[in-house]
């Protein structure tokens, strides 16, 4: 992959690209210098993979997830997804977030990741594709966590399987552990996107680093199991990232027919009953 910028592609000193610069064709928020290092490309049926020499990507697993997801959600994307594969060492510079292993750029139909395939970040793109709009973080991250499946290997248990040694991190089990420890957040406190993001910032680097995402994923999974994916899609379209809490509460009840408080109560009871 080569971006024709100034004197062309190459290392930081050769490219002449100021750090933090964005260019057309690169998602806003990705560092152009780091992207210029991804000189290897693979084009598959639904993806454009960009990575460094000597690195690898799992085209088969990513394509299998794509085929399942677009059929399940009934979405059609206008372009192939750009899959930017970075090293762990480069990732903080790439997205500007310490400890991040990936980041979706749904409106650009792209993602950046340290993994050779990444269902979580790809699901952000498909969720955006439902209505071509961004929903609240509770639903957006919830959809991504709830659908961390591996269709190629017929694994339909949502689990944090990308990080080495984390294949045993099953979200449903972890959420029950969080509940038993009194760590789950009242849903209304993480309902609007600013509140969700504030809690996420407070979690980073603590022993509770995974609670918020685990909770979001398993609550969304419960909503889908109880009401169906079509109702979940309707909620995603009706509730946008900028909506205030009162608007979200009203739209939630309109779509699901129950209040958030009722849904939360029933979900917590379901967690107890499903142990």
C-alpha cells in the first residue's frame, strides 16, 4: 500500500509526513506516518488488508465472520472494509490511546487492530451499517462484545479470544462474577454516551478494566435473546450517540415495550437464574 504524499512512501524521515497528520483515504484519527509503514496488501472479497512485511492476517476467519454478520444483520456495505493491522508497539501511536488493541472507524468502513482478525472492531462497522448512523456507546460496544463469535470454527459463545491466553474469558461467566462482587453499574448511569465514556476512562488501568464492556455486551445479548435482533436494530436506529438520557429512556420503552428499569431488573434476575 502506498499513499502518494509529498515525496512518497517510506519511513518517518523519508516520507516527510508530520506526525498526527491525516490524509484523504486514511480514516481521521489514524496517524498517517504509521499507516505509511503498512506496505503489504491483500484484497479479498470483502476486505482490503494492510500490514507490515513479515506480519500475517487471517483472511479466512475475517471473511467467515463477515459473511455471517451481514446475513444476520441484513446489512449491505457500500465498499470493502479497510483492515489496518499494526504491531502492539505501534498501536498507541496509531490511535493515541494507551492499552488499546483496536479501534473501529465505522463511518470510514475501516478498523485498526493488533490482531490478525478482529470480530469486535468489525462489528462496529456492521452496526453502523444498519442505519448509516452511530448509536449510543452502550449499544455500540454491547453489539461488538455480544457478537465476538468465530463462525469459521463454529464457536458461538461470546468470548474475549483475541488476546493471548484469554480464550477462557467467557463474557457471560464474567458478568455473573461482576454481579456477585457488586461491580455492575446501574444501567442508567452508563446510558448516554458521555456517561459511558467517562466510566470507561475511570476504569482504565484498574482491576475493573473489563466490567463496563462485559456488562454492555451481555445486556445487549439479553435484549436480543428476549426481544429479537429486529427490535435491537430498531433501537440502534432510533437512538443516536448524541441523544440525552431522557430521550434514550423514552425511545427504549417505545421500541422494547418495557422501561429500562424493568429490563434491567429482569436481566439481573436472568443472570441469577442462568448460573
